[in-house]
C-alpha cells in the first residue's frame, strides 16, 4: 500500500508539473503571437525609412548616369570615327595621332 501511495503521489506531481509546462507554453505562445504583428509593423516602418532616405539619392545618381552616359558614348563614337578614317600610316604615327585627338 505504501508503494501505491508513493506512485499516486509521483503521478500527481507529474500531472501538476506537466500542467504548469502546458500553461507556460501557452503563455509563451500568446506572447509570441502578439509580437508577430508588432515585428511586422517595425519591419514596414524600417522599409519606409530606408525608401525615404535612399530614394532621393537613387534618383540623383540615376539622373547623373543618364546625363553622363550619352556624353561618354558620343566621345567614344568620335574617337572610333577618328581612328577609322586616319590615313593608313605606320602604326607609331597613327597611335600618336589618336592620342593627340583624344586629349
């Protein structure tokens, strides 16, 4: 009988411990579920801040590229035309003429 009483006591202790763990896990789950929307809102806020901060700089860089690229492209075309239409001369003379036109 003493042994049965001991087992019943252990069983009650186990059930009690198990119920506490289940309750604790439920509380943690609720806490985490409340955190998810807050973290999502924080993420959206950070994305908006990044967009606000870097969008003007991005537009400025894009405008600079759009202005600079056509000028560089035109300069390269002019160099190619100059090279193509140089009279056939020894390479060292042609090279010096190309260098002079590129300056």
